[in-house]
């Protein structure tokens, strides 16, 4: 069975090759997007603070109401309160997923993953940044954008490894 790192390397190579041969629209799904969608739809993700709850957007966040989930790698570094300790970082292969909801609070609007992959040519500040339709059928913001609309806000004061939810919720 292939390791996660090997799959990521293969997906990155495939993405690079497809970009060279076909060109890549900024929000067209790439092989790396396809892989990240699969990671975002895994059934072993855990909820923020262990609670399946809808969180309110804070401050000037562009994200609507959301649920926050982590893959086991990311969850392994959260403290007893369910937060990333101040000064700590997520290890590579960590997934932080916002599942955003429409105003009715029941229908999913988007999947918004951050995936820590510091070695990827598509990462910004060590993270892959993306946004997908609820089923992952469409890339609303591809990893090929390299976080150009995300990284500046996530770099703001008070971030914990470019995540903001821990100090807001």
C-alpha cells in the first residue's frame, strides 16, 4: 500500500505534467485537487473540540457558518481543550477542514480544506489552500492558486500555524 507522502508526490507530479501539457485554469480541478477532495471526504475526521457544532464566523471572516474538522494527524497535536497550543505547528500531512453552511444552517455550501504539505510547489506558508463544492465535484478555488486569496488573512496576528479558529472559538 502506498504511503500518504508517496501519493502526494505522485499527485504533485501528475499535476505538474497536466499543467505543462494542457494549461490549467485557476479553478479547474487538478489531480492534486482530486486527491485533496478525497482526503476531505474521509470518514475518520474528528470535530473541533469533539463537538459536531455549527460555529459562527467572527470578525471579517469571508467564511459563513461552519463546522471544523481535523484528520488524525492534525488532531494528534491538539491539546486537551481541542486547540493547537500557542507556538505549536501542525505536522506535514495535517488536514484542517471547514465545512461551510448556507444561511439555513442545514445545507452544506462548501468544503474548505487546508492541507499541510510544506514541500509542495503549490503550498503557501507550508499549506495547500482550496475550496470545493459540497460533493467535491467542482473546484471553486484550486490548489493551483497557491493560497493567493487566503494566505494574507491567515497570516494576521494571532494565527496558530496560519489557522485562526483557535483564538476565535
